[in-house]
């Protein structure tokens, strides 16, 4: 395998032209490449290639289409991220309320291993998580006004304040080691089952980090699969080998999670925003159909119907 070496902007454009990408209808592509990074924009080429085994673009593919998909993905990330942040805040608030009510709100409670599951197989995980919590409190505690206020004035951090400095990933993992009664109470606020929320939280955390770091989102596949829901059935999503082809570990599975844990007004607004961005992208595509993009997202053609479903 040959070494990757530095290429100037003009050389980068020549590489893309050599693969069949057309630049005639796009002014100053060099400015886009230097601002957005050739490597990341090139990451969107796959949907425009002649085949999965080819590095050549479909004849007639224009740079504006490639850049259009890049911009669509950025808008998609922004929409998903702000709604994940809503859920993150909801989860942290409910988590701290339930634990504080049932067990207490000071460090002597939420940093005590006895508060968590009694499963002996989880002892190491519990201790490791407590260490992570202490580290995040120590590192981040002085950086937030609320936490600094409690430390300076009261000498301790109640759980409803400390969740502010805990990552969503930590809170997600903490949920997995809570006592069963606490898990059930927290899940009840979202009208989902414990085993469902146990799967949803790590997926949400994964997408949160992906969106925050501007990674490719629209065709992302999570390692964790959600279980089939009534929405899969109501949308008549086709199956292959007895499994639904959409909505299990793709972006549409995230939409299904949103449908279940977001307030309906927030969900409908989010879906409207995504649909708007899809329409904008469709207007920019000339060599491929929008269905090809939706397929990589895991969106069935009738995805909008989920908005009206109960």
C-alpha cells in the first residue's frame, strides 16, 4: 500500500476530476476544500460511485452534488444533536430526581456502591464507574457556576447538580447498574421498558458524540440493534431473512427512539426539519435519486407517516 502524501488544493481537485467528478457548475471549489477538508468531503463519494468496487463517479456527477450531501449531513447532525441534548437533559433530571428521592442526594449516597445492583458480577463495573464519576466531578466541578456555588457555599454537590458535569455516557452506564426498582421508575417517565431504555441510552450517547465531532452521520450504523417496534409494522417496512431492513441500527432506528422518548411536539418539529433538509438535498441531486440516500439512512419512503402514529 502506497504512502499518503500531502496534496495541494489544485492536486486534490485534479484527483477528483480523474475519478470523473465534474466541477463546471461550481465556483471556487478550492475554498470549500480548504475550509471543510478534502478527506471529509471525499467521505461522501460512495453514494455517487458507479459501483461499490469502483472509485469512479457516475458520469455527470457534479461537485455541487457531493458538497450538497456533505451540507445535508451537517444539517442532519445539527438537528439530531439538539434533540439528543433535550433527551440528555431529561434523562439526567429524571435520574437525579428518582435517585435523590429513593436513596438521598449527597455524595455519601450516590458514590456508595451499596446504592447500585446487588449482582456480584457487576461489582468491578460499579467501582470503575464510581471512580469515573469522582474524576469527572473533580475535573469539571470548578468549571460550572452551579457546581462551584455548591462546593464553595455548602461543601457538597447534590446529585441534581452533579449530573451537570457527568457525561451522557456515564449516566447511561449508571442506569445499567441501578437497582431494578429505580430502573423501572426512570423508564416509566418515558413510557418504555427497562430493557428498551437500556439499549436506547448507549445509542443516543454514541450519536451524541458522533454529531459533536462532525463525523459522517447519515449512513452511520450503530453496533447495537433496537428491537422491532410497532412502528416497523405500521410503516410496512420490508423484511429480509425475517429481519426488518430499516430501523434497527441505522439513523431511522434513532428516529424511532426519538419517537418514543421525546415529547410529541419536539418530535414532530424535528421530523419536519429533517424532511425540509431532505427536500433541499433532493433539489441538488442530478445523477442519483433521493431514495438512494434515504436507503443508506434506513428511511423507508413513507417515513413521514411515523409523525401521526401513536
